C-alpha cells in the first residue's frame, strides 16, 4: 500500500459544520484517484490538507509508512514529497519550459538534472519546446509543462486541482486522455479533484464521490456507471 488517509476531519474557524468529515482512503502505488464533487463539497480543502497548507482537526495521513500527519506529527509541506498542478498552471512566465522544469530539481547534480529534464520532456512530448516561454505555447502545451514540472522531482504523490477548467471543451477531451497516459506511464500516484464527471470517468482508476465533506461512494468508473 502506498498512501493511507485515515479518518481525517477538518473545520474552518467559525464554520458551523465540518468541511471534511471522517475522510478515509487507501491508495495503491501508481493509482490515479479522482475526487468528484460539486462546488463547495470540500475538494480543494482536502488537497490543502494533504499538501500541508492546512492542519487537520483529526486523523492521520501516511505515505509509504512515513507519517505525514497524525495526533503528534505534522510534516512541513516541502518535506512531504508531493507535487501540485493547479488549474491556472502557475508556470513562471519569465522562465522557459526548460527553466520551469529545472526549478524543482536544484538539489540534483548537473548531470542528473539534464537526464531528468530529458526524461520528463519526452514523457510529455515537448522535446522541441524547451526554449519557449509559456506565452509561446498553447493551453494544452502549458498544461503538459506544468505536469512535467510536478513530476520531475519524482514525488510520491501528485495533486491536481481542476486541471482542465481553463481549457476549451474540445481540448479538454484530448488532454484528459493525454494526462491519463502520462500519469500511468510515469507510474505516479495521483489525486485529481474535479466537479466534472467526464473528467473523473475518463481519467481515474477509482472515483471518490464527495458531498458536504463526506465520502458518498468509492468505486472504479465501470462499477459506478453500472450502479448509477
Ligand atoms: P470545493 O473545492 O469542493 O469547491 P472547498 O474545499 O473550496 O470546496 O470548500 C468547502 C467548504 O468550505 C465551502 O463551504 C466553502 O465555503 C468553505 N471554505 C473554503 N475555504 C474557506 C475558508 N478559508 N474559510 C472558511 N470557509 C471556507
Ligand atoms: P495543443 O492541441 O497542443 O494545445 P494547439 O492546436 O492549440 O496545440 O496549437 C497548435 C500549435 O500552435 C502548437 O504547435 C503551438 O506550439 C502553436 N502555438 C499555439 N499558441 C501559440 C503562441 N501563442 N505562440 C506561438 N505558437 C503557438
């Protein structure tokens, strides 16, 4: 087992109910999970808890047996080995594709850096574009750079927050498939949150339906479709 999230609860100060209510899930290494729920269901909050931007009220989270948080431990965000992809890509506009990807690799030796850069550029099929700046790329290409940058340091887990919401409908269909292929090829454990069923069904190995901070159901896309 790769990742274990047990009984996580969280409330914002002054909120009259729990924003995350007893969330438990175990995730296999390399699995792609989608958390699906309406706006306000708690998806972003769950990612913020996993990333370390908020501290849970209760519960535990371990990655490969290492405790990230529990009643006594709280690992700082930068020590968690978690990569993030946000909806607005958040690429550095004044840096080329190459520089954007190298940014997270500063702890590696030069040789290793170059090797890893090649690997991830090949994975996202952007070898030809390494000298371009973000504004010289299409939306889909920027998206792939953001993914390459998140994957480059070999994180244990990547978190993707509505990664398609800035793309037009046609591109969205294409990028969904590309993203699933990239994540599976990289064998990287991923949690993607979305309000869009089509995203979740196209990408995930398993879908977690979230409503008012509670898990309604967890299942493989084929099983959930059968059950309605
Ligand atoms: P989602 O990502 O599914 O849209 P969020 O995690 O952003 O949901 O929000 C879940 C709930 O928590 C909502 O009711 C929202 O209004 C509330 N919320 C989000 N951020 C804050 C905050 N900083 N302070 C208080 N309440 C918040
Ligand atoms: P994708 O399907 O990967 O998003 P598009 O069909 O949107 O690609 O773009 C097609 C081509 O146009 C790409 O090779 C891309 O590099 C190029 N392109 C798109 N926007 C720009 C831009 N602002 N400046 C330079 N080239 C661009």
